[in-house]
C-alpha cells in the first residue's frame, strides 16, 4: 500500500530527463505543491504532567475544586442553618483557608523565583552520579524544586536521560513529593513546625538510603547502569548562571508584575491539587466520623498498611495529599500514618513506576523504587508511633 507522503518514483528515460533540464533553464520553478493533510506536522503536545489539556480549554479540576471550596467557605458564613454534613464541610474549608492562605501566597512567589533557574544549572548542581555527594545534591535539589510530584516526575526522568545515576534519580523523586517550599509552608500551617521539620529530616534520610542502596546495586551489577551517564562538562560554570538568575530578579514594578504572572501561571498545576485536596479533606470530615477515622487509620500496624493501600490507590498529587495527611495527624492522632501517606505515594504510585519503566527500559531499575523505599517508609512510620506519637 502506498503512502500518501512518499515521494513519487523518479521518471525514467534520458529523453525525459533532458527535456526537464531544458525547461528548468527557460522557466522559473513551479510553486511547491501543498503538503497533504496526512503529512502535516503534528502540534507539540503540552508538557505539563498535571496540565489541563489543550490550550484554551478550561481547567475543570482547578475551577471545579476552587468553586466547591469557595462554596464551602460561603456556606460557613452565609448558611448557618445548613444540614450538618454541609455545615461540617463549610467549616473545614474555612479552617483550611485560614491556616494555609499565607503559605499559598509565599509559595506562589517561590514558584516565580525558582522558575528563573535554568535547567542546566539544576543539572550541574546534581554533581557526579554514584557518589555520596551527588546523592546529597540530588536530595537538596528535590527539596528545593517547587513542583508537584507529577512535575517532579518529568524533571527526574529528564535528569536520568541527561546522565544522573539511578540512585540520584530515586533520591530526587523520594525527596521531592511534598518537600517543595510552598508545600512545606502549607504543611507547617496545618500540622505545626515541629512535625514538619521532623518529616523533612526523615524523608531526606529515606531518600539518601534508597539512592545509596540503588547505586550500590548498580555498581555490583545487579541493576543495569544508566546508559546516558556522561561526565559533566568542565567548561560549565555555575557562578555566571547564578548571577544571571539574580540579575533577572532586579527590583522594578514591571519585573515584579512579570514575576506575579509567572508565579500564578507556574502555580496553576499545584493550586488545582491543593484545592482538590482541601475539598476532599472537607468531604472526609463531613462523611467519615472521627471514631471511624481513628479506628481504620489509627496508630496501629493495620492503620499503617491501610494508609499505604490508600496512598497506592488514590492518584492524588502531593499538594492534594498534604491536607489529608494533616487530618491523619490531627484527627486520627496517627503521625506515623501521616508520614506514610506523604511518602508512600512516591514509592508505590503506578504513574511513577510506569514512567521509570519507560525511561530506564528495565524492570529491575523500576522495581528498585518500591522494593527499597517502601519498607523504610513503613518502618519509620512505626517508629514515629512508637517513640513520637
């Protein structure tokens, strides 16, 4: 079967070729034929992992979640005689808004500033793969990069393709899900600074241990190495790149306005999941009694495994999981479950597992993520119940 985009076969015969050459000398070349529709170039797909589809289409998740959230706040103020479940939902929305608004504003500003950092600078900061210092750099980059876990997934896969070791990639992914600056501030507002700092420290330890074990398995030949591994170019200088970023933040009304637009635009995929998580938390409070919540997701071994199962099944972005994790700590009095809920998504989420499989082309490298990190997360959750609960 012929392809409509294939070139026609060349004409044969010396007479026809001679006639064609003579005509080309006398007449200008004819206009190029229109390309058939089947050969038209495809429009580039959007690169947002959590995006709202085609350009121009409304972001139903963002506006639907925001509308439901604002409706709940309105019910809290304007409808005191609402049904009990609706009153509880409205009060939950108001409480979440009053505790997290400042973190949202500062987080939007942080997204704008971090968005000025070029990708090359982030890749250079990771350092040499397979080294302990490289793991620390990967964890630090994961903590500082302000993206949802689906956005982090794209960055992590790009880093692997650029030569980051498997250990660096896993450490980056595990350290990133909720440790971005905006989520750290929101989580501090929801559960307090003490628990927030403890969770950050423990998550960084899990990320470092997972990355170190993965790199050792690669070194021992149990897991295939990254075929994209290359040495960092010696002529790349971090200092000039940092100075360029600082110059891009120069004071000025026009620059601040651009930063505000960039912050709001860059935060859209984060805000949609934050408001979705707020709405989901309000619904849980409205329909799940405190007694049942504490019974099924309480500080027990069964509660830890139920939390792990819920995290695996629920495809909720990290921004949406933060308020739910806060509820596990404050209502179920299960801080270990809250830690598991925040961390296990990076270890067992099927989206990340399949993305790793597509990128590494190795099931051994892919399954290293859940097999190494999940036991650590459960152990840390149990230790939190045992000693800090």
